[in-house]
C-alpha cells in the first residue's frame, strides 16, 4: 500500500474535517473618538451610496438611449448627480481622525480622489458627446466601491 505521508509543515485536520486556525485576537474596546468618527463615516457613506445610486439610474437611461447626451435636461440631471457624488466623497474626510481609524481615513481620501477623477472624466466625455466614455465612468464607481469594501474590513469590531 502506498500511503502519502503528511509533511510536518502541513496542518492536520481536526475531527470533522476543519483545519484548526488561531483564535482571533481580542478586540480592544472602541474609544469615544473612534465611535464618533465611525458614526459620522457611516452617515457620509450612506449619502455617497444614495448619490451613486442616482448616478447609476442616470446612466442606465443613457445605456438605453445614447441620444440623451444631447438632451439638456438629462445632462443637467447627470451633472447634479455627479456633483452629489463629489460632495458626498469629500464629506468622507472627517475630522478629527482618531489614530485607530487612520487607515480608514486614508482609504476615504482615495475615494475622494476617485470621485474627483470621475468628475473630470465625466466633463471630458460630456464635452466630446461620447456615450462610450460616459459608460466607462462606471470603472471609477468600481474603484470607489473597492476602497469602501477595504475600509469596511478595517473597522474595529
């Protein structure tokens, strides 16, 4: 019989087939400043989510009808939602920033930068009347979402 030998560096499975893992380190209680920061951040993120949802609805309409680029009403509405995204992203820059939340604050700065880049690309696409360039703005939304997801993983529990 050929039996494979388990190497010394390979983890043995515990009864039930689960690989044992080290217990999570205990979480430190949150100080008042961090609680206030995280509460204000949650409110600002809700505002950003609403703005991005409005932007998505505007662009779903554009995907259905590229002629909307010539429609002054649509352009004004799209500009308004873009401004709301940039404002909401700027509102993620919450002060004071507790030391414990500094990595989250850095990611929120990235979000603001992506929102500003999105606004600049939007202005260029609008000037060119380029529907494909308008649709590519969703890449910026994906980057914003990625930063927020990474920040969520850093929130102390």
